[in-house]
C-alpha cells in the first residue's frame, strides 16, 4: 500500500511540487539552523488587500506539503516592511491632509489616521494580523522597525557597509543613468525631521560602520546600525534573506525582474538565495492590478461579508501562475466549487485526494460538506422568496431536504445568510425582467400545465428532463436559449441554476405560480428582496467582525 509520504513525493499538485524543491535544497543534510524557514513579506503602505492574504495562504499550503514529505521542523515568518517611508497617501483612508504632513516618514512614525494605534504602520500591521488570525494561520510576525532598532539586523547592515561597492555594482547596473548619480543602497533617517532621506552618500566607513551624507547643506554621519539607517527596498529584500537564512519566499510577477538583484545581494552578504515561487497578479473588475494605495479590488473583509473563509482559500489555490480577475461576481462560483470538491473527496483515491484543493486548504483534515443546496441556488431562492429573510429560505430548504436544519447544517445556515446579503447588494440592483416572446410564452404555458399535472416526486433530474423536453418540443435551438429565457423572464437574470433543481427546491406549485405571475407582467425589479425587512440581516455579518 502506498504511504501518504510516497504519494506526496509524486503528487503533481503545485504545493507538493514546490515542497519537493525546498526539500531538494538540503538533500540528506538537515539545515544548520534546525528548521526550514518560509517567509512572506508585506508592505504596510496601505490597508492590507487580498493578495497579501494569498501569499500567506499559498505559502502555508506549501509548508503543510513539506511537512508531509519531510521530518525537518518548519517556521513561517510574516515580515512587515513598516520602516519604509510613506511615499504617498492612500486614497482609501481618512485624514488625508494630516497624512500629507508626514510624507517620507517611516510608516511606524506616521500618526494613525484611524486613531486606534500608535502609528499608521501599527494600524495596518494589526489589520494584517487580524486577517491572518481569522484564517488560523500559524506564523511569526516581524516588524522591520523592531528588526532594525533591536539590533537583530546589525550584523547584516555592517556586512553591507563592508560590501557596499559590490552591492552598488549590482544595483547601478539595473538603474537609469540619471538615477545612478544619486543612488545609494543606504537611506539615512533624518535626525532632525525623522524622514527617510533619498540622498547621495558621500562616504561609507566600513571599519566604523557609518555613512556620511549632506542634509540641507550640513554634513552628517550616522551609524548604519540601531535603526538610524535603512536599506533601499531591493537591497533590503536580499539582505533580509541573508539575515534570516530564508529558504522559501513567493512574490508576484511584478517582482520577477528583480529576482537576480535580490539573489545577488543575498549572496554578496554571505547568504544562500532561497527557493522562489512567482505567482501571477490579481486583477480588479477592470483588469487592473490590485493596489493597496488605490484600494481597488476586493479586501479580505469584503469577501468574508459574502462567503466563508474556505471559499477564499479555494480561490487562492486555483492556478497561482495564471492572472485572475478577483471581484464580487466570482464569489458564488468559488463557494460552489469548494463544496463540490468537499463532496468528491471521500470517494477519491489517495493520489486524487492529494491533488484536491480541499486537502491543502484543511491540511489533510477535510470536513464534510453540509451544503445540500448550492450557493447559486440560494441566490435564486432569495430572488423569489420575497421579504421573508433567512427563515423564508429555510422553508424552501426543508422541503428539499427535510432532515436539514440550522443546527444540523451550520455551514448551510451561514451560507443562507451570506446569500441573502449577496443578493441584496449585487443581484437585486441588477435584476431586469423582460416579457416573454410569443414562442417563449407558449412554452412557459406548456411548462406550467405540465407542473399542474405532475404527479411524481419532486426529483430534480426528472423535473430537469421535463423542462428539457418542453424546450425541445417548442423548437428552441440551441436549447440554452430556452433556459436563458426562463432565467430572464422568471428570475430577472441572464443565468441561473439547473432549472429542475430549482423547481424541486422552490416547489412545483410555487414555480407554476411564478410562471403565471411572470406571464402576467407582475414581476419587476422592485419586487421586495429577501432582506429588505431586516430578517436575518444581523446573522450575515462578516466572519471577521
């Protein structure tokens, strides 16, 4: 019988492929530090966005995969570059004028515009940690400010002073001629203004570990240690790898051209370059890269307003080397596909299970799905349920699955609340009912008549076959035009669920009545939504709240 480790050593799932690369890094010899170090980096220049979460989620998946194929202990560090100077004021935060007065200061010395933490960097770090804790990640958090000021980085900084010319040679080769004239890998923190200074360095004294520069015509000398000087971000990347002895770090495609720079500086400083994984970027609804400073795309809190955490992890697992548009309209698909994978898992072979996203989302401890009704179906039920809230949805659910209840199916109960909020915010405002054409009217009247005469159990497949036969007999070609007509006329949407399943869930008599109302022109976009009376609204707040 194939052991789990043997199966993992041949699995084609990308986390196992990456884990095997990390294992190969050491061969049969364990690392001298006694563990394998995974790292993720975060720039807290704005509110954390979903791409930041993705790095930690994906790195955690690789870490879990590594722990299956190796007995070497592991650690995961989430490193915040919070000593960076604030180069611009993010568009999505309050007190813009106040923040402009602190441009170029380290983020941990900029006042918090929200008034909840000792600095803007501290606020954003706390948000990141809250998000990561929501998902139960195991990680160690390191603040660059603490790293520099505590002396933990001093040995590497002194080494950088010794190797200044070699580091500059790597950096200057990547810069335009104009930038070369003023560039230095060291950035002093002004003793007078507290700002990060982008000034030429007149002299680097490797013996004494100091740099000399001019500020406003006055020559100054500062030690490179103790947090009085920081490294430019590209040298900082490589220096951090060397200082911490990082074994693995992933980053976005926008960093890929800098990889030789990061690696080169790491090696100049006596380190060993880590294994890399370069992922494609997340895009907003317009196909633009998600940006912390712009605040475009989805935040983690926004996703969790409409779906459980596992659906977001599922989205992150899928094709990390393919650019993905990430917007609200992708949430229902992610929820339903996640539960499809959960239902498939118990009957899969060991090899198939290791390739299943849910193994990586749950670290092999895969739960059962209690979603007896798909999320997309819940949205359609919300469309026709009227202002009855979650209780109204459960009335339909119990008809379809009498054994289900909020107590026995908590995941489904939570999803019902999410579906109501999603419907209210995104589906209801875009509903557009149209009148049926003559051929569509005749077909729908036929369907209503067959529902009146239906004397069999409300079996979704049998009902689907009946709906299919009606469309075929009335000459719809292709048949998808028949189903599109049902969605548009009855639900005010361009697409929907398998209609047989919808009838079984909504009810045969109720569906017949819905058809009659639609053909009579009684359905409008102003039909009350399922949450307008507030029923159930308090139960569908984000998990992270």
